[in-house]
């Protein structure tokens, strides 16, 4: 968990945000964020906390989930292969592709 904490601390400092700034933007208390960054949090940070930090810092949520242990490499490998460069597509292109996937998989569930 220290690697996640160190990463989040580095991003926060790089963006020149104080603990108070993060609290004002996300509602995550100074003490909770400090414990996460120092790796002394009694439990893993909740997914909702990672989601809020991801939004504020403009960083990849999936990577945070992976670092926190919510996702493992095996679970992600097939998705990474299928969705590689998906961020380069427009919303319309993604919707079109999803419609094609839905058509191909209709009745398979």
C-alpha cells in the first residue's frame, strides 16, 4: 500500500495541492489522506476515495484500483488487449462499436 500512497503524495505535490485543498475539493479529510499517503491507513482506501482522487488529480482510476489491490493483472489483461487505444475514439465511435458487440453477443448470456 505504500507504493499507492507514495504515488498519490507525489501527484498531489506535483499539482501543488495541500491536504486542505484536497479536502475542500473532495471531502477527504486531511488525516485520512495523510494516512493513505504514508501507508498507515488501517484498511485499503475505499474505491470511492480513489475515484474522487482520480477525478481531482486527472489520473487513471483503473491504475489506482490496481495499485490498491482491487484489480489484478490477470483480470485486466483481456480488457487491456480489447480496449487498447479506446481513449482515442469519439463517443459516437464507442457507441457504434458497443452496438456491434451487443449484436454479436445477443443471446449468449
